[in-house]
C-alpha cells in the first residue's frame, strides 16, 4: 500500500505546478513516515480540480490507510521507491550512491580495477556521496531544478561551490518549528562579467517555491540569513547568485523564473544550521 502511494505521487501526471508540488510533498512525507503531513497533503490533493476521478478515489483509500498508521504509530522502512526521494539528505539507508559507484570511481581516475585506485581517492569520493554533494534530483519547480542535496543528519550541513553568471541551488530537509541559519562565506573572488569583487546574494525558498528570505553582501559581511522560521516539514531550497541575477516572483511570492545575469564571480562555502537532524524527521 505504501509503495503504491510513492508510485502514485510519481506517476500521476500533474496538470499544474501546485498539484506537482503537492505530489512531491506527499511522496516525501510518506518516505519519512510523517503520517500527519502525508494525510494533510493527500487531503489537499483530493480537493484538486485537475485530479482524475480514479486517482482521487485511490487517494481516499491511501489516506485512510495512513490514518491507521498514525493511530498505530507504524514505522515502515525501507519503502520501495524512496531511494531517489531521500538519497543525499543524510537519512539512514539512503546513501545517495549511484548503483555503479565503484565503476564510476575507477573510470574517473583512469583505471579499470580496484587495484589501481588509491585508498585516498576512494575515501574522497565516499565522503562526497556521504555529504550529499554528489546527489541531484529534479524538482517540480523548474526554476529550482536539479538542486544539489545537502546532508543534514547532524542538524547542520556544509556545501561549497563557485558561481558567476548562473545560479547554484541546494536542497535540504527542515522540520516545522526549526529556525534555519544560512551563512555564505566567500573564499575566493574571481574576474566576473563586469566586476571582480566578493558580492553575492543568498535566497531561501520553501517547497512550493515561495521566497522566505534573502540576503546580500554588505561592506562588512557576507550574506547571512539568521533564525528563519520553517513552518512545515519538507524540502527547502537555497540559491546563490551574484548581483543582478534575481528571482521572478508571482503575486504570492512564488518563484516563476530568473531574470538578469550574474556580474561577479566567487567561490564560497554555504553553512546551514538550526535544523532537526534528518533521521529524526517524521518520527518526533
């Protein structure tokens, strides 16, 4: 039954961005055993005007089953279909490794067998995947597509990148009631399209694409977002740009695209803190 919920959220064609984000939220909630959130998302989907009648009936049955799981405090793990949903976020059993991980490592260093790969190289690649830095996954929000996942199994995470004309996007898991801190530290400035400086912009969006907060470089500080309240358990997105590259928002503050182009070029680290450790999500 639970595997069917995951499959339903993936396979049912979404006729609007709202439906697509609700499907993704339902899928994540089920994979986290977060029955309260899953029931709420299923109820929202049932009310959607663009949902086929057969799918609506299936959702009613799934919702009733999840209500029993909530009542009995049932924990289901692992769940078929949840590997791509949870990989890279630091949850037990979801490492984010590709199926051909070892083959990919050997190929990338120019060797054909484990004997020619130094232990240090293997450890570096393993650390990359364990940190979630090698995991990307599509999102129903096109402007935030292919976000790189940040491992927050300890309640915090660190990632690094380099941005100039384009946008770097990261996804992490947060819980309702968390106060997220995001700190961008510029470690190198490079010649950009127009400027050579350390100017940067930092943006935070929720799972629906709604802009929650933004920060920019000042004369004395790199961008920082302090104690941003998270109102729901789910995926959040952080975006790093350089000046003149900004999100386009609709009347509800939801991102619909990006305008402009970055004018500087920087290498940076992004630290995210103040989160519920990802293995505890859905189990509190």
